[in-house]
């Protein structure tokens, strides 16, 4: 019998003979019944534990009737913005509205509100004043205590208070949600649930908080950046389930928001069990007329093999949400999922990914972590790989070999992140060899993020020389196998600590190595990261050092333009950036020059320019500068022919770079 979708209407309830649901889950995402979508995963888990649960997906927050679709739940409403933070879903780092929403039918934008958790919870409280409300998911998890809010450029209080909810489940909520449900079933009230790991509650009785660590009061944190930094440091040091203490924050001298220690990691059996739940692996049929849900296409033939990450990047919120302790599914569970995929009519033989936050991590960083937790005062990979770390790719290699030997599987790709610093510490080079041979198709995405060591240090990333060593080994392996394959580096501009000089250094590196990234991520200050704390305060919360931060939108635009200096639309920004960085020597036609010396705004202000169309690389412009345009044409032609389909590179270097198929990314 084909699996059924969870109830989404009163008609569904009538057909199944359900008079009242135990829980109603209100989600900012459309309903996709697939384990990669947290609302579906958590609802299926509750169902497996004997609780009835339905989903109200993307209710009309302007219409109170929309949240009445499934009636009044017996125990509680569960509220989440969905898989994404609603503000990140809606706005770019430049605070401009995004045009599409992959988690909505047809990719249509505008079907969820800004700050969805708060809006949905307030609506539910208005309509159902006596029903408990429990919030969770990424949006709530990262705002569980006082936090800097980039979109309003202010410090906001705990989302538990602004939402009016009764309880907050943070992190990966499987353990806490089942314990909440069992507590309700045993007769406990929402007010009694102050003991559950992975939850945040509120109380006015500070004396009842057992062995709690008091953070600086919210009013102090809001007024004093040094206090904010101290509060963040304490929170950061209490994210490990084996070592964390109860921490709490006081508001107005009376109300306490209390965070219990995180939930314990899933065992392999528990992780496997989640993927045995009766998903349909489809979007709900009600979306067919609108073209379905685009986000499903990204994960439909991908396999989650792990969660958690000991990578420790400072700009990543995983430490606050999934934690540093690695959890992995068994080979048997993953192989079973792959076999199910091969029976899907849409499967063409290609598994798109096997991984998680970091693809090749398959076990905790060291044996100590599963009994004593992750180290408080040091990282596993930064500033160098810990000598106690177990470095091996053997388990992942065995898994990939099993997958690619399955009947019906033509290729198994790896598209999750690869930690090249961890890879280089493996004395056995078999993984890199098989990665290049079997698991990439022309391109491998890696994340050096920058090349300035001072910026990399603030990012929590390995030094440039580590990336250089990786590229050397990658190229050598491909040369031996006769493959033309390319690295596609993810780069970030304007990260705290990055100056214009650092951005110039990155641009020069890109030119030297004939790299042209199509995409550059400007640093996005989202809640729950070390880098966001630095961005707001100008202080590193773990070291106390003061850090330069580029906050002015124009300076951020200058840094971003330098990373794509060859684009004609960026010309004036690049010229301005070079001038401000005292690097006018990089304007010209020399081998290191980034842009040619055509007139720009500064020239015109100094009386050196002319008509805007009198470009120095035109025949007329060259004649005015005493240069022979025919000789210039001849010299340019000798530098090499431009690659087909490429954007002209300023300085005439395009002929030295080979473009990878389907991309502007160059071979190193």
C-alpha cells in the first residue's frame, strides 16, 4: 500500500476517522513529504511514536481562519519557519528582496511573512489563547537568547518572548520533541516542562533554576557591546551536550529565559530509524497545478549520510544548531535508500550527493567526544588539525564503492563540502584519487573562502598554503589520469577583518591563477555565529582582540567588485577601490594590472578625463595618449585568443586561461 501524506485538511481527518489531532505543525514551507524537509521529518517521527499530527503549510498570516484548518490540537501547536530562516529566505545580504522561494509552490515568493515564527505564533495565540505553542527550527534555534539582528541593525531579545510561545526546541529536535510529546501524554502541563534537554523556557522564579549560569542581563547586552561579546562567549562554550550547563538571561530584572543543555547526539540506530519512516518522497498533490516545489529537485536524488560538523568555521551556525559531534547513518540504511531511488521513474542513474555539512566526515573527530564532548578551548581543525584527531576516509570510501556498484547507478557525485585540510592529513591518498576518478564531473567545489591569512584566521579556516598544497595534489592526480578537471572555489568578501588591501590581494591571486568565480558570497551576518558577533561588536568573542569590520555598503561593494574585477560593470568600483587602497599601480596594461586606465569619475573630477565614451582602449583614446592603435592591436593579438564565450579579461590575460565546460571557472 502506498504511503499516505499527513493530514492537511479537515477532510483528511474525516477520511481517517480522527476527531482531534494531538499536534498541529504550522510551517513556513510548503509541505514536501521527504526527510530533507524538517517539518515532514519531525511530524513523521511523532506519528511513529503514536501521536496524530497534521500540517498547516504556509497559512495566510493575514487571515485567522487559515490556522483553523485542522481544528484545536489536544496538546500543542508546533511552529517553524521551515528549512530556512525566513529573513535569509526573503533578503539578500544587501537587504534586497529575493525574487524566488524554492520552498514555495512554483518558486513563488511572498507566501510566508518576514520573521515567520513570530508572526505565526502571535496569530495562533490570538486565535487559540489557551493552547500551548512550541517553536523550533533554524529560525527559532539561532534566536533562542538575545541576539544581533542584521536586518534591523539592533540587538533583539529572545524569540521566545517576542513570539509569545510557551517553549522553544532548539537544535536538531528529534529527542526533545518526543520527550515533550511523552510528557504531555503523561499528564504534565506546558508549565511543567522545564527539564527537557534541547529546550528553552521562561520563568519568573530565578531561584528555581538549578545550577544555572547567569548571562549578562539583556538590557546590559543591548547597551554594551563588550557585555554582548561576553554573553556570546558563554553561549558558545555551552553548546556541547556533554559539558554544557544551564544558562539563562534576565529581562527587566524579573523574567528569565532559560536554556537547558543540548540534546544528546543521535545514535546510528536512531539516525537510521528516521529514514525508515513512511515518507512519500513527494510534494503534496495540492501543488501540482503550480509546478510543484523547486527545493525537492535539489535533494530528490541526494543522500544524507551525516549531520554535525567539527569543521568550526566562524561564519557558520552549525555549532549552535547541529553541534560539533558527528553522527552518521549506517551503510545498510544508505544503501537501502539508494536502492529505493533506483526504482523511481525519474531516476536517470545519477546520485547527486552523498554527504552532509561536510561530505567526508563519517565519525566523531576523536573517541573522547562521545563521552566527554568536544573541547571547549580549541577547534578540531583550526589553526591546524588536532594531533588527537582520527583521520581516515576508509569508511566513506567503502560506502561510495558500495553505492556505485549498485545496479542502475551510473554515477555517484559528491557535491557537499570537502574539507581539504582534513583530506591532506590522510596519509592514504586513495580517497582523493577515487574522488577525482569517479565522483566529480569536471568540477569540484571547495571552500578556501579567501587567501589572506589574517582573514582566514578570523574565519577559522586553514592558511592559504594548505589550499595551495591541495590544488597541487588535485592537479597532479588529474594529470596522471589524463582528466581535465577543475576546482571551483567558493570565496567570501567583506568578512570581518577583511580590508580593501586584503580584497586587492585576493584579486591579484585570482588573476595570477586565471580564476574567475561566477559567484562570490558577501559576508551575511546571520544569528548564532562567531563572525556575526565580530561584525556587530568589532571584538572577537573568543580572543578579545579588536577587529576591523567593513560595514559601509559602498566599501562592501568595492571589496566584492575586486573579486570579480574583470567584469565591465565593476570597472568604476575597481578603479575606486584600487585608488583607496593606494594601488593605482594596478591600473594599466602590465601583467599584474587589474583594469586598463580608461577615464573614470576620479579622473574627470581632476580634469584628466574627457567625454565618458572617450575610453583609453578606443582608437581615438589611444591616439590622444600618443599610442599607435595598430601596434596595440598587434600586441594584444599576440597575448592569445580569447576563450570562446568568455567575458573579456582586463589586461589581456584571458588567452592564458582554459575555461571549464559550462562555466567561467578556469583551470588553475
